[in-house]
C-alpha cells in the first residue's frame, strides 16, 4: 500500500494541532520544516513513506548544512523530522523509525540577549511620560513595566485582558503556549504604571475606536483596538533609542532579562521555570549563565584558599 508523504504530513499536522493541542506557531513551524523535507525527498525520487531510509535523512541534514543553515536551525528541522517519523511508526505507516539514529548537530549554548539592571532601568524610564494626556506614552510605560515585571512573551502581553489582572493580589493570568494558563505576580512599579494607564491612557485610546469600543483588551493601539505584536516591537525599539542602548532590542530581551535577574538575585530555576511557563526546566537553565565578574566574586568569597 502506498503512503503518499503529503497525505501523511496532513494527518500529522492535524494530530499535533487537534489531538495534542500545540500552539499555532508550533504547528506552523512543523509545517514549514516538513514541507522542506518532503520537497527534498520528492526531488530525489521519494514519494512514499516506506521508501525513506536513514541515508536519506542524513543526506537531507547535509543538504541543509550546505545551504548555510545554522546548527540551531538544522537541529530544529531534525526535531520535526524525528517527530514526523515517530508519528508514522505509531500509525503503522512505516515498520521502523529510520530517523532514530540521526543525531542533531552540536550547536553550543547560545546565551540570551540580556540587559543589566541599570540598562533595564534606563529603558523603563525612557518610556515614562509626565503628561497625563499622553495616552500612548502612558500605555508604553505600562506595557514595558508589565513585560519586565512578569517576564511574559510578547504574544501573552498583547493577549492580556482587563479581567486577567488582579490588582488586589498583584497577579496576572497569562495564556501561554498550547493554551496553558499560569498566574504570575507583578510588583508596585508595574501596578502604578498600569493604574495610571487605566485611569488616563486607556480611556482616551478606547475613544478613538471608529466602531464598537474594545471592552476586553488591556493594551490598545492608537485606533482603539488591541495592540499588535509588531507595535510592541516598535515601542521597545523607540524606548531603546531614547535610553541610548546601542544594540538591537526585541520584546524577548525583557523576558530574558527578567529571568536572568531573578536567578542572579537568588531565585531557583524551578521557580523561574514556572514563572516563564516553560514546559521543561532544560529551557530555563540557559539563564543560569554567570558573568565573569560574578564568577570571580563568588570564587574569592567562597573558596577557602582564594585569598
């Protein structure tokens, strides 16, 4: 019985989307990786799942390397291929997982882009406004304070609704990847910035809606609609320029900084994992990197014969 690869891919994508409930972005990543894999197989005369061998998988990985793909990108592609072949084995489309013996390239641990505490302070201060009529400025300040206070993803920030925030307990309900919810606390700086925005900024932005007012979203754009992810990038870029931070910034910079500063301040990795909404503690462990100065300071303080 023939097993056309595109038909099997379609079944696999339905499986990860519907049955496993993975995030849309994750499903799209699987689709892109497998489209490339199946296209490569087709170019080499393979159109049936049972024709694929381990040599084909290895050759595909070599082709990615020759095309200039980074080790990280190749490792992600291989993870998608592994998942696809395990699915085919489980569905009895193939008798063996021919990808099992193919190992991902060593990528090395890439440290995240992190601001130090002084840089974060400068960034947040650059977004502040003293004008209670500056609705966009109040929003930008509240947004960046909120993102640094909670370590949320940009997608989580723009998805926050008014009823997700409990100002009495200073906690927010965030909707993470795969629809998983978590409660994250926030501090006084974020509470005050959000309060100013809700009292003075958000009503002015909501009034700009040409049709029905936005009743749920916390952060609004200049047209009174829910703020987009692209707009958040622009907010942090402008704040970075005003703070004279001379390197590219992105929303995840605040998330990386949040996690790193917590761990440097003594928080344990498991707690930070919960706050970030990571499924695996391995993802969180990248934030345990230590600066050379901190390493030397710790050595001198802790080692009995350092002095």
